[in-house]
C-alpha cells in the first residue's frame, strides 16, 4: 500500500545550516494516498490542512533517535471526522506499519 503513496522527505540540518544554525540530524517524511485522503476530505474539507501526513525523526542530544507524529485519529477528531471511517482505519494501519518498520531498523 505504501508504494502507491505519494511521499517526499525533507531534512532539517540543511535548512538550518543555510541560516547559520546547527541542528542535530532531523528528517521529515510526508506521505499521502488520494484514495484514502479524498474520502476524508469529502467528509470535512478542512482535513486537507493535515494531509499529507508528516512523520519526523530526530536525534536528541544523547544520540537517541525518536520518531514522532500526530495520530490520524487525533487529526480526524480535530476536524470532526468519526474515528470509525474505513479510510481513517487504513491510514492508521499504514502509518503504524511505516513507523514500526523505522523503529525496528534502529
């Protein structure tokens, strides 16, 4: 399923360096799937504010890597979308799969 998603990455240290700042390793992954996002936006178009989803990984001062994101159910709740929507359940499953794989690779 993730292979059909649109995704891109951005790194924080490069941007920070461009303004003379130093940032520990940080990477943001943005991804989405129109087949899943469109039904949620049809329910509440404001959901487009939070689609594509974003996952950030960063290294703290002790060298430990963290993976953080807003849960799809929290985002849906913020937009008044019921948590039992099938598209939301699929997005949650895909996000869990992606982040669990990233964490296991550490």
